[in-house]
C-alpha cells in the first residue's frame, strides 16, 4: 500500500487505518522501524500531534512499540496480544467479526469430532441440558446466545485437551459479543437445527457425523453473514 495525504475528515482515524493496513499486510514487517514522526507528517500531510496520537493508539493496541530515543517498531505477532486487542468492551468491528468467524470455521469441525470421540456420558448429559436451554430460550435472544456459546465451549471442554479448551476460552468473551448479533440477525431456527444434528450424532457416537453437521453450520453461517462461503482445508482427521 502506498501511503498518501489524508483528507480533513477524521484525520487521525485515517492515519491509523493506513498504518494498520501497512502492518497487517506485511508492508511494515515485524521488528522493522517505522518512518520518523517528521517523515510521517510529510507523508500524511498532518500535524505532529496527529502522528503522535496515532502512534500512541497503535502502541496501545499492541501493534507497535516505541523505544525511547530510537523510534517506533512493528511488534512481532502474538496470539495473546491479538486476543487482547479485541477483548475489550463494545461491538466487534467488521474485520474482527470476520476473523473470529474464520477462526471458528477452521477450528469448530475438528474440535467437534474430537469431542464426540472422547466425551463421557456426563459430558453428553451436560450437552443435552444446554441444548434444552437453547430450545427453551428460542424467543429470548440474549439467553439463546448465551446457551449457544455454552454449547460450543462445552464441546471444547469434552476434548480432554487443555490447550484446545484454553484456546476456546480465549475467544469466549468475543464470541459472546458476536453471538448476540448473530442471533439477532439470523434468529434461532438454524442454530437449533444444527445443534440438534450435532447432539444426535454425539448420542450415536458418530464423530464424523457431528463434524459434518458442525462444518455445515459454520459454512452456512459464513455464507449468510459474509455473503460468500469461507474456503479452508478440512482434511484434519482423528
């Protein structure tokens, strides 16, 4: 991306957006030193105050770090930093929602298959209870969304793998926020249909069937919310 002078509407936001894009697209690489403040002022055609505010914002989001007497550098990617940047009050941005959905499209199917392979009768009973709570809350968007998140988090806990369970817990706060919007936009019928299919497969000890139902659920949701399906490799097997 070529940086260019910004217009006077939301100057600071435009500067931040362009700098973020350079970082996210890898034009400014990890550990690379950013242009100095005066050079950025010339590039964007803005004041030094605007540039300093932008740098402070990017540093606060964990995208860059400022080294005293040396300048600002792009930080190396960190999963914990990435999650911390979006684990804040308020609505997710469109890009954050897309990334969360893409994460789920890649993760949920294999996770569901492993969960069904390893779940105990107690796990299955708990999953049935959560589904019943979803069905009872079909007219209550907030309660339905909470039960929906609990269903997926419970599947993660059934895998018997602390890393997978912890990884899923990392997204739960963000998933809870996103789920309220998903339920508001899509209603409860589709969620109930696919969660029942997953539950029925679990009762039949059909791990592959559960995975297929989950992946269909994710792809239908992606196609609906993003207006196109997400493509990814589903070759992971257990």
